[in-house]
């Protein structure tokens, strides 16, 4: 009986220790509720003493309480199972969080940055621009007569056009450039360390490449499109400072105004923002 009691106490100790290790692992992984996990670790650690004292008595004196050793083993098993369950829940929660984070940063249809993400990237580039003194340019791109594409060929073909446009643009942009979808057929491109002249060259290259490549295929025909582009350029030397979010909105608005100037001038062209 003595050996049976020692064995049960040892099993209980091992499971209790395993629960503590798992709780420590959870504490290192979670971003919130760290105090709750710290309390859990402390409670499990203190409960270890309830396992050690009876084990010592059993080993030295050969005496043990049968109900106590059985209940201790059951409690340790339940604690271990519960801690494993919490671990699984946290891992699932982290996967869901990463998935939601990716969804929030990526446009579901085209795979480019979402509106929120591209706006955040603009603020980051403006902040970097203040440090480096290098300009940042924004391109607002709009597909000419996109409604006609949807009305003529249907929305699935329209979706193909949007994906085709982004594929062409990504091929012609640098790795440091960021492209995001900010409207139905409107896209915003962030060009770090690029002045107005350089941005105009990039915009024209995009416009010409889009015009000559097939963006989508419908029954019996290939679809090519044209785009209008507006440019605004942020020069940190001309700005005394201010709220990055407000600056972002101002320069996005400027590129949008320039794009509408391109539309009014006949479409399929690039316009620099000017007052």
C-alpha cells in the first residue's frame, strides 16, 4: 500500500508540475490577462506543497491517507486537462487574431493593402520623411469607364479587371512601394523617397503599361482598360509639422483632386496636384 501511495503522489506531482509549465508557457504567449495567468501560476505552485508534504510522510513513515491521495491525483488530472484546454483555446484565439489582422490589412478581392492599411502606411512614411528629409509621393488611380465594364460584361469580369490592374501595377512598382484599394475602382499608391518628377514618371509607366495589356477576358473578347492618375507629393521641408493623420488626409485629398482634374481633362492621363 505504501508503494501504491508513493506512486500516486508522484504522479500527482508530475501532473501538477506539468500544469505549471503549461501555465508559464501561456503567460509568455498572451498579450492580455497576464495578471490572471500569473495568479494561476502562483496558485498551482502553492498547491505543489500540498503534494510534497504527504509524499514525504508516506516515504519516511509509510503513512498516507487513501482518500487524500486519490483526491489529490484526481485534482491534478483535472488541473492538467483544464490547463491543456486553455492552451488550445489560446492557440485558436491567436490564429483567429492573426487571420482577422490579415483581413483588416488586405483587400479581399485584389490582395493589395486595404484602405486602413494604406492610410497607416502613409502616416508611417510621412513620419520617416520628417526624419530623413526625403519626399513621399501619392498616386490616386481610377479606372476610366469602369461602370461600362460592369454593365457590359458583368461584375465577375469587373473583378477580373481589378485583379488584372493590380497585377500589372505590382510588376511595375518597387518592393518598398505600397498599393492599396481605397474605393470600388480607386487605388492609392505610396512612393517613398520619390519627388513629383519621379512620381510622374512612375505614373506614366503604369498608365501606359495598363493601357497595352489585357486585364481580363470575357466570352469572345479580351478587355483592356485605361486609367487616370492624380499625384500629390509631400515635401517635409515645406511642412512645419502637425498631426500625421491630418497630413495624410490632406495629401490623399490632393491626389484625389488631381485625379479628378485628369478625368475632366479627358481621362487616360496623369495630373500633378496644383492649387
